[in-house]
């Protein structure tokens, strides 16, 4: 089932229960015209039940009932995920982003595994490498677009100074710019996620894709 990630839900992943309560409150407020169909762009869809998901943050786990929408025009359904929940991933985007950021700055895999925990237990070296390789490749692919987007919104913004001793200067650049992105009206978990979500939003306001799970770029959309 295709997944559409929500745009701009101001949730706090540090507080157990906050995401669940805020998400259910948001779902209860939805009107048919609030979530167009991601398959055929029909402007009206209707609630079509829920399905269970468990998501693991750094210090706790959250059980969510993910809302599903049905389109009467094409008779297809799609789910609505909060922006910090990765499709088909058990670990939250905030944890995966923290791993990519720490590894990019030059910290060892062992130190990152010891520093960033999970309710699932210690993160394996294989998992850390998979997240880092996937995340850094996706950041590399959208770095020019992100830079252009930042400068178009804030022409006078200063490019952060990145030490030469880091493992991946592009990754560090992205997360450093992410701090500035909050100052120009952005919201979200990381610079890379913010950039990709925002650029996709420009193409199709109702549809956004989680970068860690899918790794899509705006070039995949018309």
C-alpha cells in the first residue's frame, strides 16, 4: 500500500505518547478535501480505518494506529504516516538521522553504537553502515538542489564552516544547514529530510516521500 507522509506535524519524539495523541487528534479533524488521492489526484478522500505500527525512538517505543484513506474515484487506498515514521522501518527517522550525522562528522561506528541507543537493543554495525551509506548517497544526490533552495529563500545566508577532518563534508554541510533551515520557516527532523520534503511539496502538495525509506528525489515526479 502506498504511503503518504504528513506535512509539518509538530510532534515531539522525546515525549512518550505525544506523537500518538497528536496524530489521532489530527486525524479526527480531517475533512474529505484535506487529503487528495495520491493515485489519481481526486480532491476528496474518506477515512478507511486504521492499521497498527510500532515505531522505536531512542529511549522508548510508540504504538500507533495509522490512518488509511479511500478514494471513491479510483477505489484505491493509502496510509498517512507522521513525518518521523519511516515506511516499512521500525526505527524512527530521528534515530536514523542522528546516526548519519554522527558518522558523517567522523565518529567511529563503535562510539555511535554506544551513544545512540534503541529499545530494540544495541544497533548493529551492519545496521549503522546501511543507514549511513543510504543516507549519504541520498544527501549527495539532492545537495545542489538543497543549496539552491536555501539561497532562494535566504540569499544572505552564510554557508556553515565545516572542519576538514570530518568523514563526509557533504553530510555535515546538510545537517549544519538544517539548523539554519529552522530559522527560515522549515520544520522537521533533519536538513536532508526537510529539503526533499519541501521540494516534493512544491510539485505535489499532498504527496511527500520519506527519504530514508525510499530515497526518491524530485526527478521521480513530473
